[in-house]
C-alpha cells in the first residue's frame, strides 16, 4: 500500500485568496483579484464558464474594482508592493495593456465611482489635501478634472450618488467609532443622523430613490441597526434592529424591491433580506460564516464573496435552489477532514467583562502539546470564523491556537469597541492575560510554556505582553507591530493622524500613559527568544518600528531574529514571501516543542 507524507507548508499556504471582485452589468463576465499565479493579478470568468483567464500580469493586489455601467471597460486600482499609494487604471474586458486614468505618484486614492453614462470617474484622494482628503471628478472623455468635495475637520470620503446624480453621499471619519454621514444637495450639507453629542457611526448607506436613503447606524444605540432618511421631509426613522447583532453592509435590489443586510454577531456573520413592499424580514442561508462582499446586479442577481474557518475565499451566486460556488478554492492536497473548526469559548476578564475567544485545537493524533496565543490585529477588528491558511498549517503540525476577542474588538457593540480607545496597553492587555490564565487554569497550558504570536496591533500586543508578562511565554513572534507609540503616532499616513488622539493618545497630554503602554519601555524584561517580521514598504507600521526594537534588544544581547521583506507592505501579498515567513516561524517554534520553562 502506498503511504503519503504529511502535507507540507506549501500545500496549506498555496491556498489561494480572493481580494475583490466585480460583475459585468450583463453578467457575461466576472473579474476578480486573486493570487492564483502566486502573486495578485486580475482574472476573469466568461460566465457561465467558470474557468478563469488572466487579465493582468503586473503582480500587484487590487484596491478598488468596478465595471463601466455600460459594460465596456474595467476600472481597477493598484499600489506598488504594499505601499498603499493606489492609482487607478482602465482595462479592456479581455485584459491586456492598462491605461493610466488617475496617476500621481505618492498619492493615496480610494473609492472609485463611475457615472451612469460611464463618462466620469469620481474618487477620493490625498492629492491636494493629504490630511482630510478631497473628492474629485475626472472626465474620461475630455480629460478635465475638478474638485467636488473638500475635506475639512476629518478625513472625508465620497461614497454614492442619488439615481439622478444630483445628491452626493459622503462620510466624515472622526474615529473608527465616530463616523457621520452627510448628503450634499447643491450647496446644502445635510447630516443624516439626528444631532447629538454622543459619538456614533454610519457604516453603510444606499439610495432607493432620489429622496429616500437607507442607512446602517448605531445612533443612540450600542449595536448598529437599519434606518432611513427622507430628504424631502428631513425625517430619520429607526426601522430594524436585532439583539446583539451589528449590521455591517447593505445592498439594494431594485428589481426585487428588497434590501440585503449583512450583520456581525461575534465571530460569525448573518445575511438577511428585507422586502420593502411587504416589510417582511427574512434570514437567508449563507454559504460561509464571514461575508466580505455582496453585489446585486441590474437583473436582481446576488453574488457573494466569503470564507469560513475551514473554507478559503470563494465567490458564490444565489439562485432559486440556493448558492452556487463559482470558484472552487480549497486547501490543495488536504482533505476537508484534516482541517480544524474552532471552539467558541468565553471567559471573565480582570473586571468581570466577558471575553469571547476562538480556540483551535490540534487533532489528538498529531497534537504536540503546544499552544500559540494569538492576539488579533486592528485593534478595532476581531478574530472570526474565517479561513487563515497559517492557522490550519500550524494546527496540522500539532500546534493549537487560542485567539481572544479582547475589549476593543468589533462584533460586540459600540461600547465594547470604544474600550480600547486611549487604552491600548491596559484593559486589552489584561484581557489577554486573563485568557492566558484561562488556558492554564483549564489545564491546556503551563505558565512559561506558551508561544506568543501576533501581527499589527497583535504584534504590538505580543511585544507588550512579552515585556510585561514574560513569565507566561517561552518564545515570541512579532509581525509588523508598533514598538513605540510616540513614533507610531508620528509615522502613520497623514489621513490617519486626525484620529490618533482618540484612538491611541496625545503625545503631550497622555505622555506618561503612552510611555507606560509602549513596548520599548520594557526591554529589560523581554528575555525570551524572539522573531520579528516586517515589510519594508509598510505605510501603517513603518519599518523603523521593527528596526528600533530589534536593535535595542540586540544591544542588550538578547536572542532576536529579524526577517525583513523588501517587497511587502502591511501583510503578505506574494506567495513566496508568505511561504517563507511561515516556514521561518514554524522552524522558530519547533525549537521549543516539548521544552519546559526553567525553574
């Protein structure tokens, strides 16, 4: 009988991803950004044929993807090796040579919107206003451009138009927990939630007529709900909420006169349909546990991009008999039975706050007894039931993974999310310590024998936990985590800086607190072996954040390795880099398998 070896790292990390997708108005073609070739490019499926063909060969991830509403061309945004300076290009439906449409080096461009006739491209840009941003309209016929919205007070983003294109929707982003939506009609700017001193957000909005807007907001509430605003009567109406669920995205189906609403409830999403004629509200089956994008076509067809804990990214189409998968991404060479679904557990933190966590347990026959503690990034994000090839890779090599949604995480209400603001290093840190204690108290781990790994804010938390609670760990991996909150505040992109006072703190007013919360303060107690990973082009957590902590630890003679990726930003967009990173981490962690903390 032939026997086969254990799946290696490449089989797990050759699991491909989909970053974005768009559907041609006639539904004869679908385009998506995927790393099917090992690097991100645009690929197309000429429906109903689902065999993909390449459209670009530029090897860059896409940010902003849409079809001309007449189905004549594609608009796509690309940055350069993760620098997030997105520029917009035009592309023929069959692919080939791309045409620069919006291109100015060093600018950040976002949220492209085409007019109904396809002659004008609207977009939001750092050009001319890097702190608060402006919105521009570029005439694709004449090449002329003009400013349509000037950002003031907060970063400002254009998001939609009324059907007659006479009313513009835009939002002001004061903080992740404070975003206001406005309608611009002529010279009039209309706030679409009632005036209040209480911070709240509007997360999505759609026009269903020239006067009526549906929106998702947590105005005067903890969880986000469905509301409407009538521009004729200036009336705001709360329409629908669900207990402990926050509505996150909204799509209008004109053909069927209904709304599709996605909600976030802890670690999973739910999908609903709201019939505008009958006022009926119905939950729809979803093909995955996390929904990343919905598209409704002119004909009323519904398309979805999503993933689950053991299901990679796939694109689905909803038909009368349910969902049909248009892509077939799986873990190559790995049977579904070898993948691990997480347990959802809760534990009490230091102040009694309930913390929900995902606990991925390695299968008993391969369990090596090691636990990786994973604080997620964000911090105003969450670890959810979505596929991470790296998680399944470590699980298949015997490592279990514990991932808590500490205070500040999304999915648990506005008040919970705000708990991290100005408190990066206290409450969330102690929530993570409580999670470590839960593992120890329940005999899953021994103090001093836990492996610690995190990325972005999770990398920051890994550094801080190492510095303040090194007695829990035997090895630490930091993936592009801020090491000094003072330098971090000063080095983020310009349009991030207005939110930093509320989000992280003010360097003058909060000086002592920021010193206390900065990992660099605790070099003396960072005594465990470390691996630090950084993308050289990262605009969010710049290279210097990792440089300085690595050098400071080396100066103290500590055991620290540094892996710098010259062609990456805030993440891994190239398969060879992703594979190299996780091979390195596995090799690093394997040194400590079975080892015990020194008495």
